[in-house]
C-alpha cells in the first residue's frame, strides 16, 4: 500500500512539473505577445497624433480659403 501511494505521489509530482513547464511556456509566449501589442499600440497612437496634426493643418488651410473666398465675394 505504501508503494502504491508513493507511485501515485510520484506520478502527481511528474504531472505537476509538466503542467508547470507548460504554464511557464505559455506565460513566456503571452509576455512576448503583450510586448508586441504594446509596441503596436504605441506606434498606432503616434500615427494617430500625426494624422490629427495633418487634419488640423488641413482644416486650418480650408478655413483660411473659405475666409478668403468669403472676403472676395463681399468685396465684389
């Protein structure tokens, strides 16, 4: 009976070690994916800020053209 219990414990320890190794591997993979996602997020945020700047500049130019056109119509 003691031998059977020891065999069961040995099997459980082996199973736990295998599961731990799998979890460590998954954790490493998830950490890498998270780092990549953070880099992509930072890149997208920078791109968004650049686009917002361009749109702001374009809106300002359009507004200036509208004002010039409006002033031309008033003077005509």
